[in-house]
């Protein structure tokens, strides 16, 4: 019951915001950001949740799409249990509104489940119908953040190539840096992808982050002609793991911790960056994914 009431409150708030912005005539389309990494376990899911909360604290309406089919992801980290996911929308059993689960502080979460993969098995008109439903997300959120799996699978690459922007997470270890390079290399092998931002996680200090970011950006510049923006870093902080164990975001559980301070800075940096999207949007985004899968 509490869940339902909270969900209604959040949806009402979103609707109010939508109406207000439409009246003011400043309706902007949803900014779609994929969070990914070459190597697994470098902190994508922790980053996604806490970055989303930091963006919300700066006045953004944020929806997270959990696109990782692996275990221990957004739901486990927040102690929530989404009953339905995009698969149920695709099958026509649920609407988008039905599958949205409220997280802390009004954060909205959607589980991808096998819905995305299943698009490959649909007929053209069924894909169109599904995309029409996904269009509802436009206007519900200023930012859609997608937590992907690690690596170069078709699933991950589809999200990465379709998103407006990509945040690549790495840690300072050589294996993680090499895998991050492999990922951006695979991205540049395809013609089109969004702007790439780098976040260096679990660093001892700012200098270690700079050294790591430079290693990657120099080779990317030289061999791939790719410019990687260094969005910033997150310090190695024992409170991150403590927060995970209590299934609460560190940003809320440890608001003064060093990881929290870092993530707040990253959110502010992200909003400072100019965002001049093509006039497409959520529907076009999933349309591209359907194509990449088809
Ligand atoms: N800044 C940090 N300081 C200390 N520990 C961290 C930090 N960021 C992440 N961790 C720890 O790293 C581990 C992996 O984090 P997380 O699950 O977010 O990674 P992931 O990239 O999403 O993993 P996967 O690839 O399996 O989805 C967690 O145990 C978390 O506690
Ligand atoms: Mg994860």
C-alpha cells in the first residue's frame, strides 16, 4: 500500500512538472545517458543510483533503466523488487506506468528484463507498438540513465550506440583501463555514437584519477581519433561498501562521505555540459536499439 501511495505521489509530481514546463513552452526532450564499462565490477550500478540522486537534488527528474540482465543490480542494491519489466510491456500485459517502481527520494526505476532482447523477435508493427508505449517516458523525465552490463555484448553496444551520451567507468587498474579502451574502440568502429565521458572510480586521490584518465584519452586520441571528456572521479571510500550492505544509496546513508562529495561534483559537471540533442527522443532511442538488435 505504501508503495502504491508513494508511486502515485511521484507520478503526480511528474505530471505537474510536465504541465508546468509545457505551459512555459520550455519542454526539452529527455537526455539519455548510458553508463557502461569494459571490465565488470568497477562501480557502474553504485554510480548510476547515486549520480541519479545527485542530479535529482539539482532539480532534475530522473528515471533509471536497469538494462543489466546479470544479478545484484539496481533492485538488489535498493532492496526493491520490481514484479514487472519491459518484457511485460512488450507482451502487452502492462503499461509503462505499471512497471515503474519508486525508489528513494522519488527516483523512478524501470527494469528492462528480457524486454529489450525480445524486440529482435517481434514483427515490425509490434516493435512500433512497443516503441509507441515507450514514448510515454518522454516528458516524465529530464534524464534517463541506463545501467548496462560490462563488456562488448550486442546488448551493451546497442544501448551505448543509441544513447545521447555515454559515461564510461573505469578504476585505475591496468586491466580495467585496457578493457575501457577495448570498449571505446568497439564503439568507434561503429559509425555513430554519442559523446563519451570518463569517470575514474575508486581512486586514492585526484592525481591518480588524472593519470588514469590521461592514459586512456591519449591512446584514444591517437589511435581512434576519439576525444574522451574527463567528467571526474570518485574516491575509494569504505562507506560505499557499507551502504551496499545496508541496501541504501551512500549519498543518502553517508551524506558527508568522500564518495558523496565526489558524486555531487560529477552531477554538477554533467549539468554544466551543453546538451544539444537531435530532435529525436526516447522513442527514436528505442527504435535505434530495435534496429541494432534486428
Ligand atoms: N568509490 C568506491 N569506493 C569503494 N568501493 C566501491 C566504490 N565504488 C564501488 N565500490 C564497490 O565495488 C563493488 C562493485 O560495484 P558495482 O556493483 O556498482 O559495480 P558494477 O560495475 O555495477 O558491477 P557489475 O559489472 O557486476 O554490474 C561494490 O562492492 C562496491 O561496494
Ligand atoms: Mg552493476
